[in-house]
C-alpha cells in the first residue's frame, strides 16, 4: 500500500485518508470525480493495472489533478479563505484548473452566488464544472471502504523494499553512508539499558494542589503504577490539579472594554470575557504590549467584514501569542468581532463584521462587538477596495489601543486573596492541632489537701475499707498481734 506504516496515521491529523493506501497523504492528487489518492500509491497501481482502484474503471495518470492543501500554524489542513480546519464533517471542494482546495462555504459565497468564477487565491478563471467535490458530509457512501474495488478483490501493489525490510530489519541501514553506520555502531556499544530505564523511573514533579485547584478526581497515579513496571509505585490517592486558567476564568464575570484609535476615528469594543475568556485575554495582553499599533486592515469587503491584526499587513504573518484551547463559538450578530480557529487567537485573522453573518456561527470564535464609533466603522466600510484582492485602496490603520477595563486583573487579585485566605485557615487549623496535646501535658492531678498524700482521696479510701466488711478488720488485728513472719496464711 505504498510502504506506509500504521503509526503514520496517528501522527497526522487528516479528515479523510487516500482511498488506495488508506493512510495520510504526502503528495495528494484526485480523479475528476473527486477521489483522493497519494501519488506515491496511485502511480504504481496505474502502471500495473491501469484502472481506478475504487471503481475498477480505466484510469489514466494524465487525468489526475494535483491538490494544493493549505495548513495552519498547527499543521492542520484548513480553508485558506475562511481559515476553518477541515474535519470529517467539512464540505470540501477543489478547483480543477488550479488544484486549490477550499471549504464549500467559501466557494458558494464568493464564487457561485455572485457568479464570479475566479480562483480565490490565484484569481485564475474557471467554470462551474471545474468545481470538484472531495468530501460531502451528506454523501458518506463515497468513503465506504468495503465497497472499494481493490478491497473487495484483495488487490494491492506490494512494495519490494518493504518486503525485504520485513525479512531483514537492517535493510534500510545498508544504504546509509559510512559515517552514519559508524555512528550507529558506537551507539550500540555505549548503550546501557539500565540507565535509560532508571531515567524513566524518576517521578515527575508534582503540581501543588490547594482548595482552589483540586479536582474531584485523582491523578490516577496509584492505579497506573500498580499496572506499570516503569513507574515509581504510588500508594496514596491525590487530587488532580485543575489548569490555572480554568481556575482564574471562574472569577471573570465582567466584560472587557478596549478602544482602537484608527486614522478614521475611534472604535469602542466590548469584549465577552465572561464567555470567551481565552481569546479576550490574549487580545487584551497584546493591546497592552502595543502589538497592534501601526498595523493596517488588509482586507475589506463591503456589507461583510473588515480584517486586520497582522503586523505584516498580509494576513499570513507568523503567529504570536499563547497557544490556547479554542473558545466556544457564539452568534455573529450585529457589528461583532471574531477570529478563526487558530490557537494563536486574533493574530492572523481578526474580523469586524459590517452586518449579521449567521452562516459564520459555530465556525469562528466571536469574542466581542463594536459598541461605539459606528460613524468610524461606516467610514472604514466606504473606503473602496481592490476587487481582486479586497485590499483597501486607501490605508486604514490602527494607530494605538487603549484598555479601559481588564477583568483578568481583578480575577487574579481575587484568586490571590482566596489562596491567602485558604493558607491562613490551614495554618490556624495546624496551630490548633498542635496546641491540643500541649494542653493535655500541662494538666495536673486533683489535690485533696496540703502536704504529703495530697493527691489521695481519704473519703473514698475510708468507704473502700468499710465496704470490705468485718472479716478484713479481724484478720488485720490477728496479724498485728502475731510476731515473726509465720506462714503468711493471713495474707
């Protein structure tokens, strides 16, 4: 199947595997009907059989279309226009003339509806028939592996190198240069398995857990070490530590407020810090660092969006910020602000919509809205843009940013106060526990009189003698009269 290993699938995030190798592709191509193959797998097949391995029909290598997939900073395949990451539920299409791959929503909104059939990246013209569907979530029969011709008939192209490697594990090492072979030999000589095993036995550094960040579940170290031979044994259950950001965001209850000073006027922004805390915090931090000062809005589409936030002014600059889990998507109503699914939120693609965009719901993280400066927003929208690139012909620039309300500072103060309170309570409880045995040590027995025998209760002793009866006193009198030791019978 092209020499692929099963481990390759786990290392690569792919929405659908090539139909021949059933593994992630390296050099993707597709047939005119939209079936995706890796060229390293399909070319040997065509040379040997000359058919389509899925349908069994004739196939020529010249009819294959080279596909150009775009990747984000995480290495995941995404739409280069909408920046949405491709998944199993994505509707994906390709342009036959250029091979560029897009989300169907982008082609539908920007090509089909306005009847402007030009490639969204290269501006090369094409026809409606040049739109090839690679994946349609409403038609999953295309990916039913059991119906594939080569699977039903158990036909495959055997890689001779792979077969030789199965027989000889060092087969691929024979083609290396002399220096590599000598280095590998030295590594084998100096290899000490016990030391490597000892290094894996070191216990990882434990994160401090307190009342605020203690989870309701344990770390699982006890059960893991019980079944593992490479872990230090654990016998005590400890609560797992919740992420610091999760603890902090529980105290974020307010909105954030930032003002963008542009060359067209000021824009007042309300940030949904209580609903999208990760995105808003990253944005506020960058505003405080003057990251956006001097940046331009590089893309503007009337009645749709204006896009900015990239210091390079292209939308393809290097991501800056803290990698964070994506916040939940909200509705893009009114003059909302949103960013794409990139974990470096709001850096490469930030949008301010000129109107409600319901079709962007659940696809972008909407983290704020414009609450002031609508005349500025209108002036920005009225700037004419290049119809080919959507770049404003007149520069629209962010001159400075001002942060008026930062809810995260207040949340950090509350977390610090809570932790200090908990620490004081723990110290007070510890001191109280230490004082209890101390009080018991200083307690003295009860005294009944002064002088010798002050701790003896004579009244209780007298009652005890009276309870013994006359026989005891008679024996005592006889013992008093007798002389010598006797035979101790009176005892």
